[in-house]
C-alpha cells in the first residue's frame, strides 16, 4: 500500500496530515477487505496564493477500484473531510457495481428463438 500526501502552494502541515490519517481509517478498513495489490493513495492539498479557496484531491487506485474526488472550499479541514467522505461513498458505489456484475453477469440473457415455434404461430 503506497500512501502519499502532497502539499502544493502551502507549507507542510503535520496537523493536517494527522487529521487525514485519522479520517482515512474507514477507507483503509474497507480496502483491507479487498486485499489485491497494489493499492495507491494520493491526497493532494492545494492552496492558491491569489484565491481564498483551498482544494483537496483524493485518488485511490487498486486493481478493483479507481476513485478520483476533488473538493474546494474555504476551510482546509472541512474540504479534506468532504473529499474523504466522497471518496468512501464512491468506493461503496463501485463495490456495489462489481457485486452486481458478479451476481448478474455482464450481459443480459438472450431469449432463445426456436424457428419451429414461430412457424406454428403463423399458421
């Protein structure tokens, strides 16, 4: 599992990194149920010097899941919280899709057509 936290346009914040680690636990627990590797986490915090908005982008890549979430706002902690919650929700959605495909298959069943039955119906 590769985890990377990047700060762009701002100084490194140990407090923000700890906040992400604490809030990232439910995503890590979820992905532990799907042990296929490699799993890569990228969390990018960005602050614009000319704008008051902060941005957090979360990318989670694994053999089963691919999630990219980006949130913007005034408070970096709230933006991080919202981005991590959205990423978790997307993971749950993708898991449901994978489960649905495994249960129902990729294609809808095709009704077999018997040419003899069609000829009997016409008579």
